[in-house]
């Protein structure tokens, strides 16, 4: 087993209840890079940067709200006992699928208000979200808020041992080698992003396909990797993220079939 020991303090500075941590820094960098990348992709397909940035701003707000809501819902017992911690998103604790769904809703509202075709915007958003998510997971890696399960029995795995008192994983896992879940996800997201980039010329003539394929791809990644996490099982032996991955992945697959069926019908007529 390859084990990394993280003993550094994930909190850089603190003033009263407000903390500056590595998680917050990586999140801010992730948002900035994702917006920049979305603007770059928009120019490539003829959408002005100011339009992309305007929609992205709404998407970021929706994503932050959704990410926190889903995280709180997934750890409801803890936050019911500590309600003042609910809005403190800068301390860590966000749910990726919450960010995904909230971002889609926020960006969708902006696109609807501006009478914009949502599919090209979603095609821009998908690679940008994957890149942002890969960077943001470095924040989760720094403070242990996306911890893996006990990896003691896996001799060939990459594991992390968190030892700092401010790390956010459960107390019974501190000092224990846990699966390096954030690293696994970062690698998978970059591979998925690379595949989309290699197919970009083929995908750009099929509006919506980039987004839908990324949704299916991430659903597969998240469903599989979540077996190496330790969260609440909600149904059929599956964790919350796996259930959401099943729903979103199947929905995206259905939409792919639907859009291609329409395209073939239009071509035939």
C-alpha cells in the first residue's frame, strides 16, 4: 500500500468564526478557472465571452447553493445539532451533484431570461465543470471532507492517513489509511475531459451531446468510485451519490437517444 500522511493544518488563518482554509482557496481557483475555460470554449463556437460570463455567474451561485444544500442533507443529523455551521461553506463541505444540479438550474434561469439556446451553453459548461471539479477536489484532499473508507485491507491501493485535528473526516478514521478518493476522482475527471477534448470536432456539430456524454461519464465514475467512500446508505445498499448518479446517468442516456432520434427524423424528412 502506498500511503500519504497528511499532518498539515487545513486551516490557514482564523478570525472569530471565519476561517481561511486550503479548501476555500482551491474552490475559488476552481471557480475562476472554470469560468475562464467556459469563456474560451464559448469563443470557439461563436458565443461572446460576456454572454458566457453572465450565464456562468448565475450558474456559480446556483452551484454553491446546491452543493451546500446537498451536503447538509447528506449529513443532516450533524447540522441539526450544529445549525450555525450550515452557511459556513468556506470551511468545506460541498456535494458535487448538488453543485451540478444547482449550477444547471442557475445557468438555465439565466439562459431562459436572455432567450438563449441552452444546449450550446451546456456543452460549454460540461468541460468547464469537469476541470473546475478536478481542481476543487484538491481542496477536499487537503481537509479530508471527501474521505474514503478504511483501506487497510488493500495492499496495492493509494491511501491517505489524515492526522490533523482540524481534518473533517470522522474521528474513528483519523490516523487510519483511507482510500484516496479525491485523487481517484481527479484522475477520472481529467481522463473524461481528455476524451471530450479529443472528440470536440465531432461533438460540436451535435449540440447537447458534449454535456449529455459528460453527464453519463461522470455518473459512471461517481457510481463506481463511491464504493470506496464511507457515507450513509439510503436504498438498495447504495449511497446517496450513487442513487443520484443512476438517475442522472439514465436520464442523460435517454436524452441522447431522444435527441439523436429527432436528428435522424429531421434528416430523413
